[in-house]
């Protein structure tokens, strides 16, 4: 079963501030299989996070997403283009 990408209100606020500064945020699941799904629209819910610009890591585990993000930042033409890699 994939992850739902729900976070606490404090983490959601930190993610929002990070995105406001133009810094991409990638979210990965710790579940054994599957990616993250934005289901819940509450303040910390995955649906709202994705609507605000958080990038899902797809089926990549977190450690691979952490390796891919700096490579994407280097290869992309600006942080907005990072989404092409995820």
C-alpha cells in the first residue's frame, strides 16, 4: 500500500515556507512498495501538499530521492524545472 503523505501542521507550515522561497520539496514514502498519494485535503494532508507544489518521488525510496534531488537541481534550468525529474 502506498503512503498518503500526511504531515503534522508544523511540518506543513515549514514545507509552505520552503516552497515560498523557491526551494523544491520532494516527498517519498517509507512504505515497502508504491509511491505517495495525495488523498487528504486537510492542512497536513498530501492532497494539499501536492496542490501547493510538493513533488512526489514516485516509487523511489527516500534515500534514492535524496540522491536524485541534487542531481536534478544541477541539471535543471531553475528549481521550477526540477519537477521534470520527478
